[in-house]
C-alpha cells in the first residue's frame, strides 16, 4: 500500500519542476506556466470531495482500480497536449484521478487494530511522502534529458503496472453505508458541525498544506534565477532532501498512538519556523537551504500524520467521509498556497515569500492554542 500510494500521488507533483520547461515550450512566463501546479491541486481537492466518500458506499478495491485507469487517460492527454489550455484541462483531470491514496489510507485504517493504526498510517504516509518528494527529483531529471512530455508518458506506464499489482494484492472491503449518494454527501456536513476535532485538524492542515505547497512551487523560481540559475535537473534533485525527511513519518505515526497526540503539532510548527529562518538567511549558502527542506518536510509530517491519525479514531464507519473533509480542505489549502507563493514571489521575491509563510505558521499556532483552550 505504501509503494502504490507513493507512486500514484507522485502524479500531482511531477509538474512542479517542469514549469520552466513548459513555459519555454509554450512561450509563456514562468509565473503563468506555474498555473498548472495549483490547477492540479484544485483537481485533487475536487476528486477528494466528490469521489473519496464513495469508499464508504462501494467496494474500495474496484473504485481504486477504476480511478487509476482514468488517471492513465488524463496523463496521456497531458503528454500529447498541443496547447497550454489543453495541458491545464489535463492537469485538472490528473488531480481528480490521483485521489487513490486517500482511498488506500482508510482501507489500511480499517485493517488495523487501535494499537497499531497510527504506526500503519505513518508507514503508508512515509511511502506517500517519499513519492511526493522523490517525484520532483525524477521529474526534474527526466524533464531535463527527455523533455517534460516524457514525464507524463512515464507516469501513465507506472499507473498501468500498478493496476496489475493492486488487482493482485489488495484485499476487498465491505462498506457499511447503505444510503444514497445524496445522503452520503449530506452526512459529511453533519460531521463538520458535530466533530470539533475534525474542524481543528482540517483548519490546521489547510494552513500547513498552504505553507509546504507554496514552498515547493516558489523554490523552483528561486533556484532558477540568480544567484543560482539552476537547470531543471538540478532543481529536481532538491526533492531528495525532502524525501530524506519523509523517513520520519513512521515515528510520527507511532507517537500519534499515544494519549496526547496534539503535542506533535507544536513540534511541527517549531520546525516550520526554523526552516523559514534558514530559507531567509540562505543567500549563497545552499547547505542552509537543504537543512531547511529537511526540517520543513519533517514538520509537515508531524502535523499531517498526527491530524490524520486523530480523525481516524472518531467514527470508524465513516472514515472515508471524514478523510474527504480533512483532505479536501488540506488540498484547497495547497492550491491556495501555490497561488500565494507565486503572488508573493512576483511582488517581493524570496524575502517577501519568507515573511508570508512565517505569518501563516504564526496564525496556525494561534488556532492550535485556541482549540487547546476549549473543553469540547
């Protein structure tokens, strides 16, 4: 499950190091070409909201295989697109069809005991995070040597192989919800109203995802311009530093099985603040930048894995719907973060970007303190 999750979620992030190549191919500015990054994330949020709840209603394995098949179609459209508009449409579809990891995670949660649920989620999240971060290195390298279209052809081939693997290895699920699709969707709004932990985790994740997404989108422009002026291949290699940080996910998952998992959130906030400081003072010191990448990704994992483990303990028979709310809000945050990062870069460069995301971390800490003071 960790292996498949990492390779499928990578479809969302292949585009980030390719922005420079896409801009040159379609004769666009890099900022405008960067639209494909947040359009993909908007598609992912739509897919989460519309498709993931069906995992509580239909057999998950069949749903996983069908949606992965649709992802192949979307990736091929991107690879063959002759206009930037068609690439934007394909990016939206790729995002919609890349929600399979959010069907795998509730399946894993259902198969787990209360004692090892956090550890198992952490293990799968480790695969997911390595997929996210390594995808940038793979994409940057293949894009540099073979062109950006080759990345999408490669991704389509990987998904074809994964369909065969998942068909053979994944267990069947037995959904408990017997109502209609309308009743399924309506029930989610009831959970938002009645579950304060769901509200807290979703808001905090919205802001955390906006920070990490803003960073990975904007860092491409930062490294492509003076004083570094790196090529796509070199920029993609920075994803390896993030992938190294992803190895912390299983540990975070185990810690989230304890009596007070909220404490892990503050650890994540502190790591984010330290990483922003390192980014701000990077200058020509790339070692500070690399350390900052590792810390910001460990901080992201501390926040995300902890929050995801917390929501899976709430209502076992509604895990897909709870995950839908949680991850839809998270990726709306990711999309907003990418757009915000591009805007901050355009208005004031890297320094303004660092000020902006530092401010978001402080807002998140305030929300954390607010919910910690309440007795629900």
